C-alpha cells in the first residue's frame, strides 16, 4: 500500500470517527447527570439537521443552525418536562425504556412534519466537489468542521462540568441523586438542563454532519447505534474518551475495508470493541470506581 | 321490555334493505390492493408510487370508472420491510379479496410475496426492477420497470464507445443492488469489460470514502454504482473529494432529480440509463410516449407540488397495464391475466409494453435512453 493510500484510509477513518464521536458526546451528558442512556439521542441529531435545513431556506446558514440548536434544546426540555419528570419513582430501567419509546415517537412526528425525502445542508465552506490535498490524500473541508466543532464541544463541556456551579450540580446528581437533593440541588431541574444540553449538542452535530451524511427522518437510529458503541468504548460519561473511541472505531473500519470486503467492516470493528471491553470493562477512559457506583 | 324488543325488530327490518344495497354497491367496485414502501429507507420509491396510484384511481373514478365500475384502492405501507409485505399480501388476498395487487416497491419484497400471489391466484404487477421477478416467468406475476440486464447493456455500450475496459463496482446490500451486481458480473465478460473490484455497502451507508479509496488504488477507468438509496449522492460527492476523475456510471435508480440536488456540483457528468420521463420535454413531438409522459408529469407536479420521478412512473405503468387488461376482459381475474399477457404496443412511462407468455415485463432495451447530468438537470447523453 502506498503512502497516499494509507493516509487516505486514515483520513477516511477520521471522517467517520468524528461523526461517531460527536454523536457519542450527546449520550455522555445525559448519562453524566441521570445515569441513563438516552436512546432518543440520534433523534436529536436528526431534528437538529432537519430544522436547520428547513430554516436555511429563510435565513443565513449560521442563523439557521443557531435557531435549530435552540429549538431542538427546547424540544429536549419539553421531552423531559412531559415524560421523564412525570415518572413517579423513576428507576434507571424505566427511564431508558421511556427514551426508546420517545425515539420512535419523534421519528414518526418528523415523518409527518417533513416527509420521507433525503435533505442536506450546504457545505459550510466550499461545495460538494471541494477537497483539500494533504500530502497526496484528500479530505473534505466539512470534515475539518466536524473535527473543529467536536473539539470545541469537548473543551466547553470539560470547563462547564468542572468550573460552573450548574455543571458541578449536574455531576453531583449523577453520583448520588438523593445526596444531591439533600444538599439543596434541584435535581429535577438538573435533569431538564442535561436534556436541553444534550439535545443542543445533538442538534449541532446534526447540522455539521448533514452535508456529509445527508439527513432523513430515520437517520438518527443508525447514528445512535454507532454513537452508543463509541461512547461505551471511550468510557461512558467521558467526552475526551468519546473522541478517542470514535477515531479508533473509524480507523478500525477504514483499515478493515482496505484488506477485507466492505461488508465485514462493522463485524471487525465490533469484534475489536468486544476485545477491548473484556480487558477494560469500563471503557478506555472510564474510571472503574465510578462505573461501579452506577446502576447501568 | 316488549317495546324495546319491538323497537329492535323494527330497526333490524328497516336496516335490512340498507345492508343489501351496500352489498350491491360493493359488487360494482373493483378492489385493487397496493403495497408500497411509503415510509422507511425505500420511501423515495414508495411515496411517489402511492401518490401516483391514488391520483390515477381518483381520475378514473371521476370519469366514470372502468367499464362502468369504480375502483377502490387499498394502499398498505410496508416501509420497505419484506416481513410486512408478506403479511399485507396475505391480508389483501385472503381478507380483502382484492382483484389484483400493485407493488411492492422493492425487489426484495416482491420476491417474498411472489409465491403468495401465485398460490392466491392474484395478479401481481410489481414496481420493482430486479429481473428475477419475471425470470423465470410466474403465471400471475408481472413487473412494470425496465430490466436490469438492459440497463447493464446500455452502460457497457457507452463504456465501449469511450474505450473503457477496466471498471470497479460498488452496490448496496439490498435486493436492487444485489440483483444489479449479479447482472453486471454476468454480462461484463461477453462485452470485454474487466471488473477489477466489486464491493457491497450497507444501504444506510453515510460515508464511502474508505471503499472508494480501494477502487482508486486499483486505478479503475470507471466506477459503476448500483443502488436506489441516498448513497447514490454520497458516492458522487466522495469521488470528487477523493479526486477520482474516472467517470461515474449509475443505475436507473438515479432517475430522481432529488439525488442530483443532494450531490450538487458532484452530480455533473454522471452517466446512467433511464426511462424517458426525465427528458420528456425534449422528446420529438411524434414520439409515442411524448403525450403520455407530458400529461403524467403535469398532473403529478400540479397535484403534489413536487417533481415527478420515474419511480412514480412505475406505479403509473402498473395501473395502466392492469386497467388495459380489465378494459379488455371485464372483471374475471383469469381472463384479465390472459389479457395482460397478450397486451401489445401499450405506451407507458417506462417504454412501449409488449407482453407475451414468455415475457411478463414487456419492455425491450429501447425503453432506456442514456442520460447524464448537465447544469443540475438531466439531459440526453450524446
């Protein structure tokens, strides 16, 4: 294999990996506050993309994306307010099943609001045929956008959870809901904020990946599955882990394509994921002590 | 108490004629079942098909029906799922006792319900493309889209003119992709075309740079993509990003202007075989399909406010063929089946149908024109 081709596979792996990672980060926020996996995360990604595409017809692209992020985060708040908050004594399993139901519902609603057609946002810079030459290999400028947005989100979240009162309160909720409540934290509101935040990040992800992956009412599911896998690999709750996990899965897939028929790429990636989890069950960057405290 | 009973009896008696009249009315309608993937991954096929079928039935009923009988269309949404298609086919045949079934939209679904329709002695006119649907011929099964093998031959004709002999193939892992891949691999040797690499991708694939890098490394002279899924636009975009300058050939599944819009600049120069619906305006006035194509396009676009696609056209042809059969043979299933089998020279959106007991598709290779994309529009490839 020549150097250019090798590099091209690496770039292709990074492209896919960054898409997985940006979805995985959304999983982590809700997990960090509530200890649940929100299976409707993929639908937030879809909602963000779809809303931005519809709005982009009336306003400039950055404004449309901003509006889509705000609208989707309110949808996240609404979901928490209407469903999660109403649960009398929410066990982790209860909440997870609610999110599975919600994901199906949001998909059907999206089908009615929009339709079954595929759409996409325009490329942020350049167009469909733009590509950047890196030492003989090529990458779409949009991939750089995805990577950039990914990094900004990770830095922002790191600072948010470490240094702000709200962020600290959210982490307290995750460690022990009852103790957090006894300390005077309004745990219900923290859950609402975590839904808003992860919906907003999902929506932003949906917008930046839309030019590459295209957006359709049911595109959330497959993104959520890969994102979930990556979140587990990186260590649930750890955003840096999500990026590392995403890039690893992406690279594994790309190199499996280079030596095997394409059809085996998921099998190879998942098989290696299993091996890693046997060795390190809490994920690459997940702390074992923290994982033991969680129900899930 | 007595009064109540009396009242009940009176009510029953008075409703009796109503019940009879209902029954009489249902004898005057012809029930047609339709199984389309209105939602789900193949919805870009099923949605225009369902809309087209409904539009035609409304139009026929408004103008007095077929042979004085009104049509009743029962549309079932299979979401492209073969299991759902099976249960809907059983339901339509056994419970609804439909006269005939139009659809399904995809080849995979059609193959699953083929024997159900054979056993139920119900005419099935599929809107899916794979050749296996009518080869070998099944007594009650017909299909309206053009054959894969003709599309492949058209592509290879163009390649030979351009001096292309070494190609790479990518195809989706659904019924359409698999059937097309088989045809490409079967016909290539006879045409002197060498397939250097043939890869299959997931129908929900969102990025194909990895596999296209593999094609690039083989130095293929042309890439053929065979699928009906949105990945058709992704392949085009990814090829441009990877700076692959070999021409991209697609199947007749590309005949939807939506995919051109999605691929934007990257769609320019894609070559694919297709029916004439997409270039109806530029056909000569005396072309036998011209007036029909223009009418369908105008009706569909004014009614639904979206571009007509060849897929909706497949449902149009399926209905057209069925109605021609009913017009000729009345409302006896067996006679209509025989009539369809002997239809000749029926102009549809996909081409001129000439059915025979050996050919339940009825279209020849001339049903295809080779098209390309220029300035974001479909034009005839010269």
